[in-house]
């Protein structure tokens, strides 16, 4: 009687294992991407073009406000935190809102008096940067620092150190004129009230020009 030889072909089983392995690797890569999403450089760059930072004594009880008005005669402040391309991150009240209540009920004090206005873009024309002493609780003068920073590329455009003495006092830190490319073509410290006399601003015609150094 002739013996019948049987040949087993494992090719289909190998293909199945290979496809299963590819599916597992694909799911693993997808899971890693969901856990650590890729950050696009362009998205980071669009978050801010300029920031204006106001800081004063971290232990001061005084309430200092940052006001910024754009060429469209619109402003941001504690009364209006978002206006077009401008955004105020926080209305800092001095030490009043420096206490955080943690989830476990304990309190943590973070002594920091700072307000930041972010410009995600710009309009050609004049920006006015003012300070206002909303509430003066301490008898001593309030020492204040204001910086304007360009983000891309990073550069400190100016830093001003000023003093406010009385409640309701408003001062102009800078008037900055930008062209269509975002270059500074003029800067001065001429007083211009935003709070008390918003009609005081005068229009300035702006043409594209190269950046000039700040004094």
C-alpha cells in the first residue's frame, strides 16, 4: 500500500501573524501620538507677537492696572480683557488675589504682582501703553517696571521704571507706532489719557518702513 505524504503550507499563517504585528505596531504609534501630540512650530509662533509686562512690588497692596489702546481706538484693560488681537491675562489686584485655595482646602500665597497684555498680531498705527493706579493702599510710592517684548525673534524693545504716588493717577509709558510689517517706526512718551479722555488720541498715517532703534 502506497504511503500518502501530506505537505503543510504555513504561508497563510505567517501572513496572518505579519498582519497582526503590523496592526499592533500601528495602534501603539497611534496611542503614543495621542499621549504626546506633535506640536507644530507654526502654531507656537502664532500664539504671541508682542507682550507687554507690568510688574510692581510683590508685597504691595496697591492695585495697578495696565491699559493698552490699538490703532483702531480699542483698548484692553480689566474692564475689557479681550479686544481683537489683544488679550489681558489677569487683573492683578495686588496681594488681594495672591492666595490660592488648593483642592485639599489648604491656602497657598504666591506673592506676585504682574499683568501681561499679549498681542497675537498687530495693526499698522499707534499703540498707547498706559498705567492707572486704581487703588492706592500704601503711603509709600509704588515702584513699577514695564517691558515690551517682541517674541519672534525675541527682543526686549524697551523697559521703563516709573513711580505712581496717588489713587487715580494715569501715566503714559510709551506710544509705539508699527508699520504693516510690524516694525517700530516711531516711539514717544507724549501723555495720552485712555481712561479720562479717550478722544485725545490723534490719528497718524503709517507707511511701511524699516525698524528704528528705541531711545
